[in-house]
């Protein structure tokens, strides 16, 4: 490309992102003020609470108004047929969609017969705050009913990190107009809530399921109720229970028991309700504590699941709200002490970074051998499926910060190996072919070019396995799971590829990370990741010969893998002196970027894939992602040339792209560009840059915020277990401090624009490198200067697609 071809006008450089700032800026909280109901769809996702096992969207307690109700259990789904206009052998027959299970968040309030509803009456004050240190969502409302009665409502809720099946809400009401007030409280369990159906054709949204839960059992006694349901097709059963503690005037009789005329409970198929009726004197308040307990299984009976929910409620009430909350705070204190990323010089980026880390924790902390979905448990986007995002973006953070969660996620992949082997057999391949998108390990993608053909997911999983083993030294996991995962994916590559007449190993007909290029030959990212997969499989088998022998891995097979890796094809254009994203990619016709209107992004919503596939346009970092993940396969000059070629073609129609481009920009020295992409990554959801936060948060982009700090500005790389740093800082950040734990040694790295400081906080001395200079970090602080680098002018972006520029502070 010539400079003329990449030059854009001022109008074309105007960003297409919305002005998305609606939250107060604070280093430890995310606060929304007001009653603008047009923002509900965003706040429901941003204020979602989860622990990796249970997820509750941040809907209002009163249940309405609501955009997308959501209570999710990790791995709980319904099956549905996948429609094909024209079927074919090997096409997946059924899809899976996350189910909105029984909602226990609902606490309705009626004030003198008027239901609290922000659409009516008058809102004097309304504040909602997500506290990243306590892991709670707090709310404060002063509301005047249409008849003029004023009340104050305060609430606090959390999903427990320490007791994975428990959530709790404390809800208080008090009059503020100097008069007694009559109120009715209705605390519900509600199944089969109406769910909004997508109307815009956006494929990133979820399939709508009508009444997916079938009632099995309902019971209520005292202040406790339990509902049990099952799904029609997947036949998974769920029990959800609620129990309460009440402090309120005029609700007890002379014996101190709850007056049945003022406090009653009932249960039917899809609804259980505790009703409290009382008068709250002026100067007093009613306080209701609600505990929720969950249990689900594809195998256990109705009585067993009811017992599980009852047990969770008994534990919650015995522990009590305050102690559960204290345990939550203690858990998060430990997390932040070990994992915090501290930024000075930009309060909004500090907030966004901590919000991102908190959301990754919520997605994976207590998944425990379940997948980590692309949206976590914050919404139904992508049908609740897990993709390659988990291994490529989320697991690096967990591996170096919460390794137990990383191990559990990898053990989930291992538990699905039989399904992956069967899938490979169906497709005429050896080894294991993992699904492009799935909840339980079965392939759920009905679109072949951007689904099944994206076989790089096997190498992404293998990279995560090798990275976890190298970073933790977990020999037990490697022997039990790692060797098999690496060997079976290596077998897939050896069978899928072939040696051509020149002896080069080719992998043809695959789709790389860029979903605007499909079913191409020798995708560079795929080939290089497969190469590393093969090499890691050989190393792991040789470290564990007995395990390898039990898997039937012979010396001849190891030699085959070595030959495939050493002769791997890596396409390179000698004239342009850049790597091909896939073979002959640079010979494709260019996409008319200058003729593409700003309102036509994302392209997938306005143009047919048939046209996109035949042109030079990149949805998300692909070759550039290879520069980061397989940076050991490129020279510094190659990285710079490749970035200059592909940057003007990459339209970033994926939230996964900005962090990858920013990491490589930082490595080659384009610090302004790296900073801009860090801003875009960090504010993806808080500013709703892709206009789809309503369907859930982008967990991989949240993890990408951490990668931007550690791998981007910190220059951290882990190739074959060798930890190196090449820090480069943008002056706008002031200082940046992060921590990593590698093989039991906790490292703290603190950076300014001019120097990096390394400290060993715990563990044994560890060998590191700083810009190629080897050193051992022991008990003494090590300070290294950051060398200057003048890379020259940075590459341009496509028209209308500059990095996100934040609105001015308000």
C-alpha cells in the first residue's frame, strides 16, 4: 500500500463510537445516578453480579421496568434445532442456549396501593453503585408515589464468592414525608419470565426461548419457598429457593411469631411469593433480608435438588447476611492484594481496569469444571457459549493471578475430549476437534466458514495448557489432563495438514481469527499456533513417557509431529516484505474502505460474507495477533512492517481486536497508538463502544485490558516458560504497577516512562529479562531504565475507524 492509499481525510478520521460515558469516575466503584430508563439495558449488564457459577443481571428489585431479565447458572442450557436451508454431512444438528432460570431478585413494593415503578410518580434521588471491593450492588432511591407518598428504599445484594450457590439481598423501606405509611412487600421466585426477542438480526444476540422451564415441584412454608423445574429438550433440572429474615413493626403477633394476616407465603408452578403487609411509622423502617439458594443437575432427582436448595438456604441463614458479606470482602481483599493493577495519572482508566479485573473474576472464580462463556454470566449474548476467547484472552490473566480457576477451566476442556474426538471422527480427522462455540462440549455453530473451519481453537487450547503448566509447575494437572489435550490436538494437526512436493507442511481450508476471511490456505496465525502445539505436545510427552505410552503415542508419532512443526508453511510476500495473513491474501482485491459509510460498521451487519471473504479487509487482529502470541517467530523489523500493512485494513468490528493491536503497537514503539487502543479496550463496556452491552459484557475484552497493561506496556512475554519484560510506558499513565505469580514466585513490576522497578514479593528467586538483559530477581529491588525508541510515524487506520477518543470530562 502506498502512503496515498492509506491517507484519510479529516472527516474520515471522525470516530463512529458513541459518547458512552454515564458512570461516575471513582477508583473502586462504578456509580450510575438518575432515572434515565434509556440506559437500563446497559446498567443491567454492568451491574450484573456473578461468581462463575451463579449470575444475576443488575435489574431493579421491583422487576419492572426491565429490558432483559436474567438469572443464569453456568452450564444450564436448553437445546434447540439448528435451521439449515440446505443441510450437509457433519453439520451440527442442535444448538444450545443459556436459560434465564427462576428469578429470585424480585422484591416488589406497593406504597398505599401504588407499586414502586420509576416510570410513574417522581424520583427525587436514584443512585446505584457497584462496589469492586465488597462485590456488592447498592441502591438508594427516594420516590414519591403518584398519590404523593414519599419513601426511601435502600438495598444491597451480592452473589457469594465463598459459597458458590448462595446470593443475598438486603432491602429496606422507610417513610420520609413525616407520616406513617402503609406498604406491601412481595418477595418472589418467578420462572419463565418474558424475555425480549431480538428484532435487529444481530447474530451476536441470543436465540429467544419461550417458557423453557417445565414445573416439577413447588413448596412454601414459613418464609421459605422452593421451585423445581426442568428444561424440555436438554432435560436439565433446577431448584431455586428463597428464605427471609424480617425486621419490621406490626408484623408479629403477641407471641413474637409472624402474624399470618400480615405475612403469608404461597407457591405454585412458576411463582412463589412471600407477602408482607404492614404500616411503617414515621422514623422507623422495614428491613427484609432475602437469601437465594440454587441447585441444578442433569441427573439428580427432584427431591435431591430440593434438598440441595434447602441446604444452601440453611447455610445462608445460619451464616447470616453480615457474615456472608464479611467473607465476600475478605475474599476480594485477598484478590486485590494479589492481582490489582494500579494506575496513576488517569482516574477513569484506573476505574475501568479494576472493573475489568472484577468482571473476569466474576466470570471464572467459581466455574469449577464449567466453561467460561464469552459474556460470562452477565447476559444471554452469543447464547451463553464459550469460544476461543476463554483460552486466548481470559486464561492468561487467571493463570498468573487465579491459577486454580485457570486449572478448572482447562479441566472442563479435558472433560469434553470424548466429544471432541467424536467430532474429529465425524469430519474425517484424527485426534480431537474442539467446538467453535459450545456450552457442554458439543459443536453449536451452524455456520461452517466462521465455525467449524476455525480450527485454530485446538491450538489456542494447547497454548493455554502449556502456558498454565509452565507458569504453575502443576505436574499433576499435566499428567492427568495436559498431555492428553496436547497430544490429541497435535494428532489433529498432523492429520489435517500435509507435506507438499517441496516438503513444506501445509494446513489448507481453514479460518483464522479474522472472520472476514474464511476457508483459506495456510493462515499464518493458525500455522504458527499449530507449530507450537506440535512442539509442546512432543515436550510434554517426553516429560511424561508413561502417560504418553498409555495414550498410544509412539516415538514414530513424536518424530512425525517434530517434522510437521519444523517444516510448517509460513506465507511471506517477498515483494512487499510482509507476511501473508493467509496464502495470497495480499493479492485479493482491496475492500473499498473510503467508500464505506461510517454507519455501515460493523460490516457484518451491512454486507454479505460472500463479498467480505474475497477482499482485503480484516475484522479483527489475525496476522497482528500472531505477532504477539508467536512473537518469537518474527524479527523486530518484520513486526513493524506487518503492523504497517495490516493496520489500515483492520476495521475492529470485534471487541477482541484493540488490545491485540495495542500490544504490538507498544512493542514496536507506537506509544500513542498503544495508549489509544488501551483506552478503547478498557472502556469497551463502560462506554458501550460496540452498542451491544445490553446482551452482556465482553469478558475477553475485559481480560484484554489486563493484557494491554501487562503484555502491552509491560512487554511481558512467556515463551517456553521464560518470563521476559520489555516495558514501554505512555506518559499519560504516570505509573503502572501490576503483579504476577510464576511457579510460586510473586513478582511486582512498577513502571514509569523512564524506568521499571522489579520486586519479589513472595517465593523463590526467579530468572527474568528486561529488554533482553537477563537478571535474577531475589530479595533486592531491581531498577532498570527503559531504552528510548523512535519508530517513526505510526500507521493509519481505515477511514472512520480511528481508535476511540473519550469525551471531555464533565
